[in-house]
C-alpha cells in the first residue's frame, strides 16, 4: 500500500534545502519519492494520505542508549516506584533479572519513540535490552556514525519523525507508524 506523509515543511537532511509543503511517498519499508505534496498526489491518486502539522524530518539519534536502557530502570505503571526512570543506588536495590531488563527497555523505547528517536548510539550489552530495541525497529548505531540519520531520499528506509513546535507528533520506522501523539 502506498502512503503519502505530508507536513507544513519537509527537511530532507543531507544538505538538501527544506521543502515547504513537501511530502514523502512510502511504499512498504522504503521511500518511493520525496517531492511537493501536490505532485505526489497527482501521480498517486489512490495512495493513502496522512497529513501532519509541523515539520517532517529524518528523526533523532539519541547518543545515550546504554545510559537510558541499561543503566536506568523504567518502572511499570503498576509498580509503586513512580513513573520516572530509576538509576544509581535506587536501581542497585532492585532485583533486576533479564526479563525485568527487557520489560524496562520496552518502556524506555516507547519514551524514545515519543521523542522522535529512530536510533540510539550503543554499544548495548544486555541481550534482553538488545532484543527489545531490535523488536521496536530502532537502530543501534556505533559511536563512529556521529548520530546522523541518512537523508530522506527515494530508495532509503522510510524512517522519519514529525515535530510540531517542540513536541513529536509521530515516529515512523521502516514504514511503520510506531508513535502517534494522542
């Protein structure tokens, strides 16, 4: 199925100029086109259209993957531990198993997706955390990539985020809508 995502402004990255009224055409997991919205709709009238407020851009790379996902515990809302990540001495007092690390990582990944994050910088070492990150679709980058996402170009992965003012509206990774602001 073809989907056109459009926003007020498209920032393709990679040194390309911003495109007011720009849009991307997603086919499966890849970008099929990056053009002005009107041109895409005219060329693909049967494509589903998702209109977003704000700016469509490649998405964010969080440089603190290990710190956020392996050195902090993201409590389950049903636990009486609050809603903020736990670290340091408070974390050391918890009985952390691989299962608990995996569940914490899944909740941490949801927080990252809600911020427009599409990749984290590793290395990650805990298998349960690595599994949770891979299942979510987030990429794990090594430190040598400097945390830069590839530009939005035809043939690239359909991985991007939409931001309205300072808030993430949606995060799409490989064509899958993984976060949408309510």
